[in-house]
C-alpha cells in the first residue's frame, strides 16, 4: 500500500476517534451508521482491503465496508505475512483482518479464523464465501483456560462480547472452549497471531506455553483491555524472549516480536 494512502487512512481513523469522543457525537454517529445499508454488498476501493467485497450488517462496525478499519493494524498484518505463511486471527469478528491475512499468505498459505459468537461467525463465513476465499478455516469457539464449554456474554455491540469468567454484561451463550496449546496440536503452527478476546488474553497466554516457546514461536499482535492486563501480558512476552513494541495506532495493543 503506498505511503501517502497509509497516511491518509491513519488520519481518517484518528479523526473518527476524536470526533466520537465529543459530547453527544457517539450517539449521533450510532444513529447515522446503524440506519442504512443493511445487507448491501459494497466493493472496497481503498487500503489493504482494496478489491474485496463486504456485505454490510448494521450490527458490525461501520468502517468495515469502507476499508478504513484499524489501518495501522491492517498494514502491520499485511507486512508481517509472506506467501505460504500461516496466520491465526483469534477474535476474528466478521473476518476483516482474516481477509487481509488470506490475501497476504496466498494460495499456498493458511489462515485459522477463530470467532466465539455463533452469529458473528456466521457473518464471517458469509464474507469469506462472498470473496471466494479457500485458504481460511473458520472455527466457532473461544480461546480459554481449559478444553471445555465456556459461557460467552453476547452484547449488542459484538466487539465487546466477553467470557463470563472475565465479567461484564450480556446474554449468556455456551460455546466450545479450547486452550491455545490444544489448538496448536490440531492446527498448523502460525507465523503471526492477531488476538483480540476482550480481557481473556491474560489467561489465554498462560495456556500457550508450547505455542510461545522454541525457535518457531509466532509474532503476535495482542489487544489488551486494561493497564493491569497489559502489564501481565507484556511480562509474559518478555519472559518468553520477545521484544515488545507499540506506537501510534497501537495504543491498546502489544506487538510481540521473537528475539
């Protein structure tokens, strides 16, 4: 993606973040963006999603179908993957970053998309089918601290769904739960992981000792939810011989690079 385009996308994303923090602006933004376009298919013409199609669902973030969602994260995913690589998208939501990973690893690579919410996983499958993607395996499960069913609290804003063990509000839904090391035993070892699981990242990491050990341990883009959890996750990565980075566009994420 050309550098001027990267800069433009980042500026637009930053501007959106500032605007919705103004008094009353977020409520107005929700009214406008949740009212139009339900079920329509849009061609994406800008950014790393350029050339894909997106079916608009008003329960999903508005900026998905514009190709403007989390531009710095999207750029980093694309830049860290090569043809033939394996990408794990944990907390895939409707598959925005899954599609970027799919394109980056190419037909010889693979993507494992993990989404706990059954309804959102259905939307993700629709987006993959809409774009005729064949190198992605989508699984409906939660990454947890044990290989057993867990309770997911589903909210109107599905970006805020969380495990009941983490706390919060929502409609309880039972979904399969698996440890990271169990997933490693069943799937190809990833080169890159993106993980966004709303507060469950602390316990998830500690059940991924095999995944994050050895010379082939993956790079990771880890969303953290709260300063305490961020500190615990950063310590885990440092203890496993990672360099931990951050920067603009990654204020709530840790970027872990194996030494």
